[in-house]
């Protein structure tokens, strides 16, 4: 009892003194930090007024469904009884039934075999317990024991019930204050988390918010990585980490959050759990005094992000109210993580779409640019002049030439120079579509025309109406489809597959092929009447070997184009490389040259083009020739010329091996095989 305690005068059972003590108790409860601390101060007054020997406070622990009891005695002795099941102690009965209970003589008590012996050990022969409750909450019970075996009188019971009510009101106030504090903290956490959408900036904000949950000793945030197999830990672990020498990411099954993540529900870890975990951080937590952890999963929808792991040095520190609050915090963190990940995915998608847009814009520009047809040779100029002349007509054009000569480029050029340039340019590669589907692709089909035709489909002819249709590889079109195509060329009309309605179109047709259609007609593989309808204005594109003077310009053009696309800068194109490329036959023509330049750019380091000239040697070796001696001579001459330019140097960045794209040992082997002597290149 403090110096400010009431000095009892006269009859200790007088009503006047009871009211004075109740006023003092009210003051004690109001200014005490906790109810047990208030009871420690008020116990001497209560015991003096009631003639009691023993005062106890029992609070119900809803998580374990037990009574936690503390006691104070007249001789100033105090202590704890620990946790007891509700049905085994009198205070539990009073709490459960919300009624007072009296034990007139503890020596004869049979209902509570665990309670009575403990009371007797403290010299208590009679005991009364009253529920400590408000209309909205039942907190526990207050008990009073005496040395004599007699029940409390009505006045003492009334006084004790008022003490119990004051205690209940204090607990309710404490609960209300805690709820207000939690709501304020939730609002603050929500405000902080919602203001940050970038994941890298969000984590520090989350950790800062977790430090505001002051009632817990430490809080660890465990986040799963993308594959869900490892957990990354964040939080105030500096002191613990002094004894932990391992990576921040640990296997999920070894982490504090393993059980919560596995079951997707709140999991509790005791001191023994921490001690038994095969995780250095858990052991460090145990050694630092942590005795309970509440692991709360972070879940949004069907996705789990990890778990929130607050810890306490108090055993069984997390009751239902704490868990409810932590779940609300976890929900906000999970929502913030989801928003941050969604924001990052949107940003990545936006970047990807921007890249695709730039690429498609480049492709569109490339498709419609006539200046992509590179070259100044007279034979190419003649083709371009003819293309410009026919562009302003609606005549059918048949473009022939070897593969890779640029037939589609010329077709797009004709379209872009025609009066149809603002309409669609539709392309159909007849060799790339299975025979059974080609007719449907070209003419379209009605719903139910064949198995799998679940809806009507427009064909390429309809899509090209008022525009231009390029039929690439037209020599591969099946004989059974050719009559229908001939009808389109003659009458500009057709029926969809499975339909009866005649559809009229206005289409300018350009056909392209690398086949000899004249021979195909002779071999009965192509209809003669269709050939002559296509052969209105033939354009033959020369092979690259027929316009070698265009190769240097094409090389520079493709180097610039590939460098930009591959984010490289190539400023130097060795003359000897260009010279070498002008001597190859290029059976794949411009497409083969472009592919070769792309490989060269990829292999180049720095700003100098480093073409794999040995690859050209291998290509040439696979090409048919009049005699093996001719090929051997050309290869020998080329190597000798490079050796002359390097003054016999084989190694080094400017040596002959590097220029030829060969290893030094490979070059030496070729020189030996071809009989190249020093006198051949050094004079």
C-alpha cells in the first residue's frame, strides 16, 4: 500500500470506509499502467476492509481457454498460479457461468480438486470468486480468501463485486484504447503503403510500418521468391544476424513462415519450435529470449506472397484480438504487394508494347519504303523503271526471280505507287499453307462448311477488296484451286467455301514465284490459261550475282539496319571483307547476304565489322562447280591476297586468321593443304 492509501478508522466493515476505498481504487485503476499493477496497490485496502487473507485476479486466455491467475496476500506476498483449465478452478466457474461462487470450507471442497489444495497451501479456509465482466465483455474473475471457514457476508460480496466491476471497466477501457490505437495504426499503414507502387520502394515502407507495431519485440517479413521455393527475410534482424552466416534467401520448408505458407492460415511458434527449427535465425531468436512467434500468411485471392512474423519474449503472447489485428495488417501488406507487382507487370508490359510498337512501326516503314530497294546497277534500275510504269495501272503483274531476290519488296513498291496505296496490301504465301486450307484462306468459308468451321470467315480476296493481293509462291497453288483463281482474274467474283452467294471484289493481283512456270505448264503442273492471265506484265528480278556492283551498297545498308536493331555501332567495314563478299555466288541472293551480315554484326566486337569469311568458304565448297580445282584455286587466291594485306601476319586482331574468321591453326592447315608458301605473299 502506498503512502497515499486510505487509513482505515473505526469499524473496517463500515460502509463509509468502503466508499472511501472504492474512490481510492478508482483512482488507482485510472492511473495504473495495467490492471495487475493496480491490484497490487489496492490489495492491502481490500483485504483490510474485508478481513481477507488472500486476493487474486484471474483473466481468461481465449486462445488456450484457460485461466491465468495472480495473487496478493495480506503479508505482502504475491505470485502467479500459472494457467489452469477453466473447469478446474473456482474462478473459471465464476467466469464461465457469470455467477459468484463460494467455498465455505476449502478442506471439504470436492468440486475443484486442483484449486482447493493451493488455497490451503496459502492458509485459505474459505474462498469466494465473482465474475469480472461488463455487459459487452467477460474478462475473468476476482477472488477473496479468508483464514476462517465462513462465507463472506452480503456487504463484503457487494464491495468485492464493485471492485470486480472497476477492474472490468479498466480492462474494457484498455481494450478500447488498444482498438483505437490499432485502427489508427491500420489507417497510417494503409496510407503509407498505398502511396508506394514500386516494389523496390515499397519494402522499406512496409518495414517502417512494422516498426510501429510497438507491442511486439521484433517483426520479420518473409517473402516468397517467384518459384515459391525460397523465402527472403526482411526486418530488424541485425542483432540476430551477428550469429547467422548464411544467405538471406532460405528454403521455404526451413523458414519461420513454413507452416503458415503451407496451410495458408495463422501459425504459432513456441520457444521449443524455434529451438527445433533447422534455421540459424530461429535459433538466434531463441537465444535472444524470443518465446513466441505468430506467423500470419500474406494472401490475396489464390496467391500467397509470404508471411508476417511478429515475435515476443512473452510465452503465448498472441491472443485472438492480437491475431485479428495482425491479419488486418497482413491483408494490407498483401494488397500492397499485389498492387506493386501488378504495377511492375504493367510497366514491363508497357515497355514491351512500346518496343513492339517501335518494331512494328519499323516493319511498316520498311514494308512501304521504296528506298529499301538498294542498288545502282543498270539491271536493277531497269526493273524499277518497269515497276513504276505498271504501278499506275490495274494490270496483273507476275514477278519472277530466284529466292531472296526481293520479289515481295517490288510488289509492295508497286502497291505504294499505285492509286490503291491507301487500301490494304494483303499477302498470301501459297507454299506456307496446307493444301486443304488454302482454298479457305483465299476465298473464305461459311459456318459449317467443313469440320471445325464454327463461324464465317472472310478470305484474303475480300480483305484485299479495293487494294492489292500478293500471291507469293503461286507456282505451288494446287491444280484444283487454279480454276477458281482464274475466275477471279477474269470476272472479279467468287463464292466462299460452302456458300452459294457470289461475291464481287475489286482486287489488283500481283503474283510471285521462283519456279519456271513455262516448264510447269509443259509438265501439266500449272494451268496454261491461268499462266497467261498472270503473265500480263512480267517482271524478272536479277540474281545478286548478276548485279555484283550493288553488293557494297547492300552491305553498308544491312550493317546499318542490323546494328540499329541489335543495339550495336559498326563504323568500319573492312574493304577486304566487301571484296570477298563480291566474289561469292550468293545462291540465296539478298536474303542470304542480309542473314550473313546479321551474323557478322552479332560476332563483331567494337565498331569494326568482323564477318565470318570462313563460312563463305564452306558455303562455296558445298556449291556445285565445274571442277574442284577451280574452287581450290579461288580459295587459295583469296587466302594469299589476305596474307599479302597483313604482310604475312597470321595472329592478332588484324592478322589474316581474324580477317578470314578462322583459328590460326585452321589457317595454317589450309595453307599447308593448298600449298601456300611465304614466297607467294611476301616479296
